[in-house]
């Protein structure tokens, strides 16, 4: 029961942690192998659209830039998106205050962390919200001001994901403004974000992207975009499972002790069965089966109680992290299988160790 509940909690925490990245990251993201940016024309976009493999395609230009406001500054990612970005991501729904950016404007949507850092209000015209980018080029700079591109932005919205790192990470603007800041040409972008149509496999979609754009592109899914986070969560889950497995192993020593006590208690019965012709192997199987029945019934009962606890927490929310924020927990059928298989295997080993107590020397004593 304890093993199942704890694994369910970690499943809930895993889903909760990944939900933040799923809000920002598309199902597929295309990068150039050479450099930060690449050119894409409307014919290529149309070829992807007419393939029927994609529900949405958005052009994006993003990079780290310096943002200043009221004598404060921070480095964050500017993310310029086109009008079709909402077909790829439902990120507009995460704008808790204000509104989403308008096309052909200097509007900006910032994260809650950046808003707190700058003590920034929406539509603030008294204080300049400025973004600063380096101009590309060669040669000696005579005037330091000529080395920078500066743009005044109008904060029109604040997004909230509930994750401190992600709420500090992005400033959303129009694609045209981001291109100007990053000194990109009209058809140049840093990546292409895509949402798959229903029932379409990633393999088929990636093959189509490479067919249209060429082989010199990197296509990543959400797992590959956050491989470090996935590895960390998988490692945490594995370590937790191994710790709980050790607890179960220690607990199963009681099963071994109980079976040995039963064997000692049933000496007379064992002697009678032996005189009736029951061989040593069958005598061992009696106690082996008894141990397996005990562990199986205990495992099934524990998992059933664990499922009840998990479902009660999911539906009635008895434990809260804070008001309005229930402790994440998730019923996962694979956890049921994992716990039962672990208990059955360990129960069999424990029962086998105890039943081996019935041997030739023991029969001679009884």
C-alpha cells in the first residue's frame, strides 16, 4: 500500500512538473544545424500545411536579450511569434492579466517573475520598458550607442505558469519586432514550431519536415527539448522505487519468520505426511504455496487500499500544499502492475527461503 501510494505521488509530481514545459514547448520544434537561424519561404510552409500531418505551424524568433525598466535590468528570452502561434500552443490562456499581443505592434507579454522584479504594471507609459540587443557587424565602434538596437515595448499582458524559472524566462513579442531586434531578414526565423494532427505519428511528421526543408535540420519533440528534466524525474522515480523495494524486502523477513514458525509448529503433521509417502519436494511446495498465498493476498489487499487512498485524494482532495493547490497524485495502472509484480517476486523468494528449511536433516529430527 505504501509503495503504491508513494509511486502515485511521484507520478503526480512528474505530471505536474512536465505540465509547465508542455505549456511552452510545442509537440515538434525545428532548428537549424548551422547557426541560430534559417530561412523559410511560404512555399515550404504551404507544403507542410497541405500534407495534412500538422494542425498548426508557427514561425518563431527567439534569443536572450537585455531588458530594462525603471533603472532595473534582467536578461531573458525574447520570443517573437506570428499570428498563428495560438494554433500550436494554447499559451494565450495562460495570460492571467491583460491581453495577448496584437499584430504589427510593440506589445509585450511578460512572465509574472519579470513583472515582480520590475514592479511593472500593464500599459505603463510613464516608465520605459526597453529591450537592448547587440548589432551584428565588424570593425571598431566609435560610439558605444551605435553598437546596440534599442526598442521600447508596451507591456500588455502577464502570463503565469506557476513555475519560477519559466515565469522569469520569456518576453513575448511579435515576430516582426523580434526579427528587427535579432537582425534577421524577412524570411528568417530561429525555429519552427508545429502541432501534430490527430492520429499522426512523430516519425511520419519528422520525415515530411525533412523532405520539405532538407536534411540539415534538427527536429525535437517535447522529451528531447527537456531531456535533462526527464532524466532527473526518471532517476528520482527509480531511486524512490528502489528505496521502497528495500523496505518491502525488510518487511518480508517477517514472512520468512512466520513460515519457519509454522514449519516448527507443524512438525507432527510433516512427520505424518512423510510416513504416508509424501516426498521432500512436495513438503516444501506446501509451505512455498502458503508463503506465496500470504504475500499475494497481502499485496492485493495493500494495492486495493492504496488505490482507494489515491482515488479519494484525486476526487476529494484531503491533502493540500496550499489553499487552492491540491497535493499532486495520479492513478497509473503501470504502478499497480509494478507493485504487484515486485511483491509476487519477492514473496516467492521469501517463501522459497523459508520452505527450504524443510530438508533431510529436518525430517530426520522430526
